[in-house]
């Protein structure tokens, strides 16, 4: 048994380490030391170093942003918080300034700057989360049941052995008392009876059970690997078969963690009919998206560098509906945005919720292509009035400033009140589906109204971003993985409750949960701020119907898991005070989450809790993965912390693989139950025959 278990654990750990090798390689970072720039391994970064950050860089340590571009720096913190939107950062400017804190393990998506390192290794937020994963989990459900069964078998065996010993001694005593002839001395009789009693105990114990369980689990792990489930801990096989709850992250687990255009209205035509647009109408859309964005897509991939919302629109240009359109790189090159005598760019403003660029229409016309991708040459004009404004922003605000709209044929028509209501109706529908609504617009001849070279952002907003032509409205979202709804239905049919826990906003979370089939009539959806104010008793009351938890902190998911299965709850006053150093044990022990073990058991009448599986790919999921009965991390998008904390690694990041994990887990359970049925039948028959034959005076076989 020990050999089979050790061999299997070694193989699984070796596979897991191979999976980690690529991600574990130290990355080189640019560091300022003694006024000079150096390229060092991320492992050599120390507190006090100044890191040079650029778009696409992974932040190697926690730190404070000292200097940055005028537009600031945007950091993707989805690995830590689960929030897909980038977080704007600014250089440190006192308590009232922008957020300057950069977090290790996150990626820079926009802007560049200098960061002062304040914490490295285990002292970073990433390290603190990883350190919290060292606690050991309790026994699995199968282990608990086998322990109970072993104790019962022991009691039955001891009782049978005792009864046999007493019966044999009684027979000997009655025979001696009646004067019947007996063999041997009393010592011989006692010794023989004791040996038979020990034999009964040995017969009662199913000695083949440990080996059968180990072999069954080892066989299942190999089969599960073919179904893209890498088992890190052998017991996770059978535990997954007993799962009654799955708490899933949204970003990267249920969704693709990639912003995509999922619906839209292009020059008055729906998204499904975008391929029927004329060349002029299509060019209006393509030019606006290309010029009015700064994100790029890595060649040959769908990986976005920069703003993910802009990246979603850039990726849309590669779809069949826009086949033959100009490449967005060539459009930007021709616009020469930000260069002397080139186009002007007014970056996205959170106050205006929009972005604008001024492009020289002469340069744009020089490289214009037709529908077949061939270059068309037009006569270059020299009038300053040839400058064109491209504008994108929050759909309602952009629509309010549009007086015209582009038709599918490329013609421009007056925006009537009825047409504006129609566009507004589409925006409302997109918003109800929790889509991010972005409107695209343009205006020709803006050079007639202002001095293009000296106009400010404020003047652009007041004088140029009016009387525009509406080109399109796009609905952008992080789309649900196509296989997720069916996988969730299978889980629900199997008696498993699926809950969503995400850092995203409530409206988006509910929309995705409805689409996935998680959020149903009578279900409860709440935000983390409200969740954290509940008492343990209040949370237990709503737990059966809690289906969506939005705007949750990394600790909220852990608390939810602990209230479901009772794992890693404080067992005494000392442990409780470690979690709540500022609270009073006597006054607050029944008011503060996650509660404590004695209270949790009392609330359930001393019974067992749920068997909980937790899915996640981010560092913020680590503590919850460790607290769960089965932690399931994502092999492709999952962070090292998440993988290390998990019991099963889903190699293809496919939620539907969890269904197969449940299938194999239940198969293991059934196999062990069938073996027990066979083994105990044999043992009970052997025990009965031994007892009856001994009492009947039949001598044991030689």
C-alpha cells in the first residue's frame, strides 16, 4: 500500500512540477541602481530598488509609483482581485493623490513609469496570500467513512471474539463439572480459546481494503489525466465525487478573461449583418477604432497589450465581417498620432468618459484601400479643414452629441428624434445584458472651427465633439465560455449547487450568472460589502439561496467556503483572536465572520457540513482553494499560487472538465463500495463459520 501510494504521489508531483517550470522561470527586469539602468533577474530585486516599468511588464514586487507618463499607468490586477478592468495608477502625490501602489504578480497594460520597491517575496501581498496556504486540511469524506466502518468492524470482531472465548470457556467448565473427559489442562484450553478469538478478530478485518482503495484511486488519477484533470492529491479523486457545492470564480473560469464585442449596431445595421456594409461604411468603423485606441494585439495571437476594452474592438476587426479592411497598424502609422505635424490625440478621460483624436484626412486618403485590400490613391488636398475628428466614449453621452448618423451604404443622414430614440433603445438593451456600451463617431472638417495644432482637450470637448456623425455602437463583455452552461446544468442535475464569487460589479456578475444558469428565480445575489456585515447566523440563513457574490474581497470567498464546510475555522479563543486582534472574544465572537468551530457545529446540530469544491485561477483564490475540500485551479491561466494551493489542476481551463472530475470521483466511490460488499460478505461468512465451528466443538483444520 505504501509503495503504490508513494509511487503515484511521486508521478503526480513530477507532472505538476513540469507544469510549473515554464511559469516559474525568473523574468528579467530593468532596475535603476546608483543612477544606472541594469537588467536583473526578478529574484535579485531588493527593497529600495527603482524598477522601470513598461506596457506588458509583470510587476516583480510591491512598490510605490514615483514617476509615470502624463496619462498615468494602468495595472491589470485580475490575478489578485478577479476584477477584469485595469486599475489606474499615478505617481505618488500625497494622501489626496491618485493610487500609487503597484502589486507584485500584476501586469502593466498601459503607460510607463518608475516604481520604488517596498516589499519583496513573502512580504508582498502575493507572498502573504501564499503564506496563508500552509494550513493542513482535515480528512476527506471517504476517509471519515472508512474510519467509522473500521471502528465498527473492530467492535463487531472484538464482540465475536469475546463471545467465542466465553463460549469455549463455558463449554470447558460444564464438561469438567459434569465429569466428562477433557483433553489437556486449563492452561491449554485457555490458550486455544484465546488463539481462536484472535483468529476471529483477524478474519473480521478486511485486510485487502487499503490496497484496494489505493489502487482504485491511482487508476482513476491516470484516467482523469486523459480528461485534463491533473490530480495533485490522491484523495481528491473520491472527494470530488462527494462534492455538494462548487464556488466558482467568474473571470478566467466561467468567462474567457478576454473582452470581446458580443453585439453591436454598425451604421444602423446589426452585428450579424456587418458583412453587408458598404466599403465607405465599413471604413468609417475601422478608421475610428484604429485611430481612437492605443491597444495592440500580438501578431498571430489574441493576446492584447494595453486596454482590454480597446483590444476587444481591435480583435473584432479581424473577424470575417471586416475582411478586406485596412490593417489597424497601417491606419495608425498614416495618422502619425502624437508626432510633430501628425495627428493629435486626447486620451480617455474618466470625467468625460471619452477619447478623441484629430487625424489629417490628407494622410488618411493617401493609403486608403478598397474592399479587396488594394491601395487606392486620392488627390492630396492641402486645406487645414481636411482634419477629421474620431471620437469614442460612453454610448449615451456620445449619442447626445451626434446630429447625424451613417447608413449601411455609407451615406450620412440627419439624426431625427425618432432615430435617436431607436439608438437609445439599443443602448438600453445592451446595458440590461451588462454589456459595456461604446459609441463610435466622427466629424469632418474640424480645421475650419479651431486651430488644430493648439486646441486643448477642453476646447475639443466644447467645440469639436458636437454635431458629430454616429458610426456605430458596440456592446463589449468578457464572454462566457461556450461549454459552461451545459457543464453547470450537469452539475445541478448531479445534485451540486454552483455559486459564483467574483470581484466584478453586481450587474455584470448577475448577467453572466443568468447566462450560465447559476442565478435562478429565488436566488440571492449580493455584494461583498453587504456580505461582510452579516453575522454567522445571518449568513447561515441565506446560504442555501446565495448564488452570486460580487465585489468580493479575497477573504470573502474563503469565509463562504468555511461557513459551508467548517474547514479551518478557529477552534478556540486564541485562534479567533489571531484572526480578529481588535475584537473582543466575549462580545464579538458570535457577530464576526467566519465564526468559530464550536458555534458552527452547534448551528448544524453537530452534523457535517457541505463538501465544497472551489475553482479559481488567481492568486486571490489561493486561501479559498486551500480551505475547500477540493481546490480546482486552472492550468493555463492559473497563477503559481493557485496551482500550489489546489488539489486538482484543470489542464485545459475548461469548466466542463469538472464534470468529468465528479464522474470519476463517483466511480471511485462506487468501486470501493463494491469491493467492500464483496470483502465483507466473505469476512462475515468466515467469521460466522469460525464462531459456530468453535462453539460446536469442531476442531480447527491442521
